[in-house]
């Protein structure tokens, strides 16, 4: 299995030992960067493929859900985890559909990463789970087929929008429709499926 690149954003110092502890390795996840804030994370995501983005609760509270939505549009294949270092999740964090997991302890963080690894490995092992039936592909509109091809090439929303002469918000709407028609519950799972050559 290829490495899954992870970026830590904000006050995630407590998580660094997870990547340095030989007694508890989390292969195939590799730490790609440790960034101080969400603006740096956005710049990094524009230049690099990142499968896992871990954001501190402080950064989440500072930049908010809208910023997370922008990041998700830039990099739909990225699995987003918010790490709550205080041990509790604020009401403002609850209910954001763009966030894949919330963690309030190191144990939950490990569980989230292990869940992601297990899901990725299962998809790689099970051909039935990694293919899309021709009937489902034919149900996509011509525009949705264009969008899915560009997403499969790893292009960002902004680039797709420019090529198709539509807004990034419209690209996001097409992506959501594609997920619904193909029966794929999350943007990260859609990207995994597309990377495997749907």
C-alpha cells in the first residue's frame, strides 16, 4: 500500500510522538508537514497531495467551517480530522459535514487513523468494492462525466471550474451529485475509488 501523507495544522504537538514512536507505528501514514496555521495548510495543499489533514481545535475555531469547506473544495480526497486538545468538542465544531472525524484523545486519534487505513486496505483488497457498475456511470450527465474525469486526474476545483467555465461551487455541486448517483458516502472515498481507476 502506498503511503498516506498526513499534515498537522496548529497546536498538534501532542500528536507528534505518534509518528516517532517505534512501539506504535501507524504505517502507511507518513507525516508530510507540521504547519502553524490554516493559511499555510491551504498553500501546502495547492502544491502537494495530502490524504489526511489534522487540524487543531484552536485553528478550527479561529478559521471556522467556511475555511474547512474551501479546503475540502481544493482537495476533495483529503480526510479531515479535527483534534480537540482540551478534551472536549465545542458546539461550533459539531455537525460540519466537511469534517470526517473529531478526536478528543490520543486513543481516538489512533482509532481514526487505523479506521482510515483499514478502509483503504479493504478497498484495495476487494475488487467489487473498488469498481463502479457501468449502469451507475451511465446515469451521470455529460457534465458530471467531465467533472469526474478531471477529479480522477487529481485536478483541484479551481482548475476544473476554469476548464469547464463554471464556478468552483458548481463543481462541488456536481461532485455531490456524482457521489449520490454512485453511492459513495464521502468525498475521500470517491477520490480513493477514482485513484484506483473506477
